[in-house]
């Protein structure tokens, strides 16, 4: 089974592109959704994160805004948080891959925002990077609720620059030309992955 990593900096359209893969019936692992589930009431990360950052849990769930305020611009706090969350998210991803393999999927998409930053690209056969111009990126991100210029700059500082991601990618999907254009590229990648999987098993 081929592992196709999907990544892109904040505001580039990665989540919408992941949805295009889903529309082609490709199993997609969503790292953000996995973390959301860990932070929800009853989630495996609630108790350890609250223990590490007292006061971030509200009604049995992690308040992401409070948590962001505690770790933003604090490298040591961010490392502590990642040490708790990454192993839990890794276990969820392992379960996803196992289920897809048992279902006979020729390939899966692993949607991880920090794929290059965390070294996750090393476990992928190919990587797709979603991109847009810096102006479009900024406009998209700053239109989000609860997003500030300072928070945006802080997030960007932790991410591998877009130009480097594009240079290291196997495939690049620009999203500022509209999603019909992006859909055509997704379909071409899907067809190629299915063909490569068939060749591997020939």
C-alpha cells in the first residue's frame, strides 16, 4: 500500500484538497481531526495536557484557545505539548493505516500540516504540497475567527517555508486557480498512484 503524504503551510487550502481526495474514494487520515478527538471530552490527551498546563481544560475538554495562549511563542511549552500529543496521534494513524491495508486500499493519504517539521515525510512514499501565493495565504488566514497577525506570524515561524516545501515535494497543487483546477490535479495523482500500486503487484 502506497503512503501519500499531504501537507502545506497554514492557509494554503490543504484541508479542502484533502476533501478532493476523499471525493475520489481515497482513505484520508486527518491529523488535525485526530488531535481534535484527543482534546474532546473523554479524549486520551485531556488529562495529561491539563496536568502539564493547568487550567486549559474546560468541562472535561481542552480549550484550544487557552492552550494556544500557553504555548504560543514558548518553544519549551510547545515541546512539552508535542511530547504528549504526538505519540497519541501516532497510534491513531497506525490504526488508520492498518484498517486501510486490511480493506485492500491501493494507497492512502496522510494529511499532516507539519509533515516536514516532524519528520513524517520519511515514512511516506510520495509527498503532495498544497500551495498559494503569500498574499492569498495571508488573506485566508487573517479572515479566520480568533486569528491575529501575531498568531499568524508565530505559526509561520514554526513552519518550513513554502518554497522549501515545494522544492522537496513530489507533487505540487496550487489552490488559488480555483478548486476545479486542483480537482484535475488530484485526479491525475490518484490515477498515477493506482497505476504505481498495480505495477508494484504485477
